[in-house]
């Protein structure tokens, strides 16, 4: 056999198995028809996805620690939770509503009671038919000072609570005055008519 015959044998071999010719022509191509670069790309893609998944799990773990473990979530929702708690306490609790409603009537009545005590002591001090003794006048003077201070404190409390728009002022009855006047001689517990 000559060299020419050997070349013919190689050509016959390629004719019998055309994939072998492709294998020789494309070294990255295997006989099953799957390109080696695709297989290698799939392996690399799987590795990238696995690494990405691990990084995401670690990031979510750190994020969860940041949000829940170090108090960021608690601090970031404090205003919302506080406002919700306030609404629940003020509007959702019937006992609070009743107490706040009664609070203004009680304060106004306490102011009127203090004014009545002041008036009774002044009447006693100014009684000409049965004048008080000097020591009793001293007691009356001391009591009047204390009652006037108490009246001013009650009026200030009423006015301060009436301005608490997010809490007690919501329950100020419409027939009560919005504000009491400390300079008035007598306090009226009814709202002025327009």
C-alpha cells in the first residue's frame, strides 16, 4: 500500500462516520454533538448561581440582624407604633374615654367648689354682726390664700387639658367652656352661647 491508499482509507473512514470529520474540524466538539463550551458555560453558570445564593443568604442574615437584632426596625417604626398606641389608648379604651369626659366636669366642679369656699370665708371675714377673732382672721387669710392658689391650679389644669388635642381634649363636652378665665369672679361650667 502506498501513501495515497492511506489517504483514501482516511477519506473512507470519514465517509463512514461523518462525526469524526467534525471532531477533527472542531476540537471543542465531542462526538455526542454537545459543544464543550456550552457544557463548560453551564458548569460556570451553576457555580455563579450557587455563589450568588450563598451571598444572598449571608446578606439576608446580616439584614435580619440589622433590622431585628440591632433595633433598627424597632427605632424606624417607633413613631408609627407610638401613634397607633396613642389612638388605641385614647379612642379604643372606653374607660379612658369616660374618664377623660368626666375629667373636665370634675375640674370645673372643683373650681366652682373652691370658689364657693372662698366666698364662704370672705363672708365670714366680712361679717359685721359676728366678727371673727384676730386669730380666726389670720386663719381665714391663710385659707383664702391657699384656696385662691388651688383655684388657679385647677383652672390652669382645665385649660391645659382642653388644649391637648390628641388626648383629653377630644372628650371635652360641647356644653363646657373651652377655657376657664382665672380673672373671673365666678366660673360657669356651661359654654357661652353664641
